[in-house]
C-alpha cells in the first residue's frame, strides 16, 4: 500500500519601504499597499527571509 505525503512550502519575503509623508495623501501603509497591488512594488528573491517545509503523511 502506498503512502502519500503532502509537503507545504512557505516562503516569507520582506522589504522595508520608506515613504515621505509630505509626498502622499493619507496613510503610508495604505499607500504602499496600493503601490504593491498596482505592481509598482515587486518583491523578489533578494527579499527572501525564510523558507519553511512542512510534511503531512496521508494513508
């Protein structure tokens, strides 16, 4: 009888974005979130902080 193993890979990326409050209207977090969703901020492998592997056996 075969046993199936599911493996979950989670990558955590992180980058600190500096925002000049005098150059934006409103909240800095909302501004960065909008820029990220519009594709103006792109995280890549240089922003990698951690990789976690978790395995679960089935059957």
